[in-house]
């Protein structure tokens, strides 16, 4: 029964994602909104359409390959078989858990590699986005895999030891650990994680720094410093963000952003980013993430001792690892339910951040910056409404521009 549910949920996830992709494809030729007319000339619009079609094809193949692998793995009980093999290697339940998950990490990385490589050096290269060398790609892949393995190993060890000590009540202490880890990474992400993959330098004195410091002073913003990250090491695509809490706040600008936008447009983009901070969006996202993890951990605590979960994957109880895997697969419908809800609140937060920029006189600059970034990134200007509702964390570009113009009394 449980295995049937798990396979049904896997197929449901595949079907939903495939239908959404199909809808987006059907909507590609929908008329471009009036506020975006002229963003692409005819040649660039055709290039954008081809880019979208290519990305959809790669995503479709990736989903099909994943499904073709996971279905026989589940149906034939190969996860249970692997768990049994690991148990013959070593007696320690903790080491069994860590070895099994290490194997999953390695296999998952190897399965993702062909698609990551193809997307980077074929798709992104073909459309002029890729700036990554093969050496950088392999080094970043290795560093990301090792970092993921180190974090997952640490968290799994702590959670398993808490379970052994506290039984079903382990979830409360595990939640505390997760909360501390998430707060730590929110505070020190730019100091610890980013330098593993990119170089950061302080923005040198000049017109842009003066403009940003003046604007931040007008907004009453306090920050540690302004940094520039070498995003051009990987891609031509641009970004900017405001990170940290308290004395650890900092502005981070991609060098590609500075190359593509004028000074007033960068200030407009940062007005939007500071709007997120002003409305405590980062803090609320952190709180919601912690509460969500707390719910997951509590639900897991109710079934972690069940023999049915390991048996559903072909294993022999007890198996903490198989119980976790089966439980995560059973959460698929909950993920579907939460996705539109999270997207709704995320889009509301984006509207608020845009409103902050408009209310402080940066509406037109933000609009021009968003247009230029969208054009440079070959962004989809006509996503299907169902796709936006179900998966988008941001409103569409047309929706954002319409609101900003209304707030700026320009329409």
C-alpha cells in the first residue's frame, strides 16, 4: 500500500511538472503585453523563443531519465537491497545511515552531471551566457558535492543521535539544531560559502558607490559594506542582493550587473532589494522555513519507528535511512499544496519591494533596469498564468512594471 502511494506520488509529480511545461510551451506565442512592447527586436525575440524551447527540451529529458531510474528502483526494492548490503559491511546503525546517504549523494551528483554539463557548455554556450571554463565547472561541482556531503553528514549524525537519546521527542531538539544552522548560514553565507565559489571585493570609490551610499542614507539603511562578486566567472546573467542581519548586513552586486546597468538603474535595483529588508522578508522567510521544517520533523517523529516504511522500499526494519527516504517521498502532495501558497506570499513580497523603490523615487530606474536584465537574460515575457500561480516566486515582468507605473503615477 505504501509503495503504491509512493509510486503514485512520483508519477503525479512528473505529470504535474510535464503539464506545466506543456502549458508554458503553448503560451510562448501569446501576444507580448503592451508595457513590454519593443523589449525584443524580431531577431532577439526569435532567439528568446528558441532558448526557451531548448531549455524545455533539456528539462523534459531530465525528468524522463529521472523517472526511468526511480521507478524500477522503487518497484524492484533496490533501495532496500542496498540498505541490506550496507548492513553487512558494518554493524553501527549511525555509520550505516551515513554510508547509505553518502552513496545517494554521489549517485545523485553523477546523475545530474550530464545535464549540468550539457546545459552549461551546450545550451548556455550556444546562447551566449556561459563564461565558465571546464576547469571551473569541475572544481565547483566537486566543491559543491563535498560541501553538501559535509553538511548532510553533520545534520544526519546529530538527528540520529538525538533520536537514539530522545526517541519520538527528538524532533524538538532536531528543530533547534536546524534553526541554529539556518540562522548561521543567513548571517555568514557571504563570508563563508560565497568565497568557496566566487571572489568578492569592496566596491571602489566612485559615482556608483556615492550614489548607493546617498540612497541608503536617505532610506535610513545601515550596512557593513558594498561588495562586488565576480559573477562573470560563471555567466553573463546578473544579480544583486542584500544579505545578513544586524552588523553583518552587506550589499552584494554582481559585476555583470554593473556592466549591464547604468548607475541609476543599479540604485533602483538595490532600492527593491532594500525593500525586502525593510519589510523583514528575509526574516519572515527564515521563520516560515523553520516552522515548515518543524512540521516535517514532527510528522516524521510519528512514523519513524514504523516497520512499514523500510519494508515499502524493500528493506528490513529497523532502518532510519529508509524510513527518511520513504517519508520524504510521501510528502510529495504536501509539497504541491505548499508550492502555490509559498509562491503567492513570495510574489506579494516582491510587489512590496517594488513599491518601496517606487515610493522613494526609483520606479522608472527600476523599470528600465528590469527591462534591460530581462532582455539580456532572454526572459520569458509570456509565462502561462497556471505556471506563474504554481511555481513563480516573482510576479511576471509585465505585472511588476504595471504596478510600479501606477505607484509612480505614470499611467
